[in-house]
C-alpha cells in the first residue's frame, strides 16, 4: 500500500516520504479501514517537526490521527457485520506507529466510529481532533445551556465547531474572535452572534460593551499564553476558562485576578478523554451529523503525494479551516 512516512524529525519537505508498505492485518479486537481521507492537525505537524521531542517513539511513523474510510477487514472478536461500514477515526497515530496518511490502517475497533451515509469523507476526517475537542470544551463541567460563551479563534478548525456546538447545546449567546474579515464571515456562518476582530478592535473593551460590563460565562481558549490576561478580564466571576491549546509551554497566570473572581480553569487534551466523555461526544456528534446540523470547514484538499504541502499549510496557518488529504 502507499503510505507517507518519516524516520526523523525536521522540515516537511525533508522528512516526509511516499513509500510502499505491507498491507496491515487487523489483530484481535481490531478493524482494517481502507482510507479515503486523512486529516492534518497542528499536533501532527508538531510531532513531525520535533517541536515536542526530537526523539521519535518509533523507528518509522505514518503520521496523522484523523481519517475516514470503509472497514474492509476485521480481526478476531470483531463482528463481520462491520465489514463495509463507513467510519471516521480518532487517535490513529497517538501512541502508535501507523496513522492515517496511508491507503489502509488497522486499529482498535472502538477507534473507527460509524459514519452517517450522507456525511462526506473529507468532513469526516475533521472529526477526531477538531470536532471532539470543540465538543468537550463546550460540554465539560455542566455545559453552556443559557450561558454566554466566547470562542477564541472562531474560524479555526476547532473554533468553527465550538461555535456550532455552543449553539446546539443551548448557549444563550456566542461571541467569537477572528483576525480578518474573511474569518469573521466564517464565524458568523457557523452561528456566532457577535464577531470581534482582535487585530483591529480592543478585545476586552468590546466584550465589556457587548455584555454590559458583565463578561462571559465561558471562554474556549486556543492560545492561553497569548490571551490569559484578556481572558481573566473578560470572564465573569465564577466563570470558566476552558483551555485546549497554548503557544507556550509555561504560562504565568494572574493569581489575584483569578482568585478574586473564583475563576475555574479547565485544561484537557483530546487524546486523553475519559471513556465516558468520549462516548458522550461520539453519541452527540453522531446525532448531529445524522440530522445534518453541522457545517464542516474543509479549507483545502491535497493528494497523498503532496502531504508535505499539507503540513506546510497547517504550519503556516495559511488556510482558515481544516486541511485534508485525499487518499484515493
């Protein structure tokens, strides 16, 4: 089968190679998926670049955790009825050497989730990290029903879904930050009630004006390092700052401002969702997909042989939305 691999960290054009690998066989409790698409996420790019570690956990890695396709074989203990099932995939490359940048992947059956028939495979390649992250940020700690929510980076892969989930899960009002007029249009199309361009407007003042000085109940934060001071200023007393990303590994937190407001901080990484949280997210996501209630922002599609280009686009933030690899 064709697959993209890297055997050392470095620039995408230097380390990503298209090779032929043996067809994987599903082991006990596993399914094999003939992949149609593979999603490229910032975490995939950082792992390949060596941002987190210069030492590879495996001698050779097929990148990418997200993807979609059709189950074409099952291992012992998995019902044969799963063969032919359309699925989307999560955590394929997390703690494993073989991700979705290939024609086939074998992985635990639970990590291949049934996909409604009318959901495009490109959209399905955006579910594992972006959509599950967004849903957890909205649903955690009692959710957002009746609350005012601020989504940082409302046109991004996670933020675009977070706006939609805030709406579907009952938020009274959804604000979003963006960095351009084009991104503002994407955030509004996702359902944001108010959009703030943080490059041309004073974010803290604008949020104060939009909330009559009260602030917001929950902030869904993509870059805690950049925004922590503003977040503390914008969130209500007893409010939540839910963090799934940061531009720096170590961050000073304003202690006095946080404690005087009784601010609750919630950090999480989508790879480590509890089984209960993941099951809740999968169930709700499946229902929303089946009802056609989600808009998917696939910004760019490239063929498997151009995976290096896809990594560069994500690395540079060159496109607003998800970058997807077409396998077939």
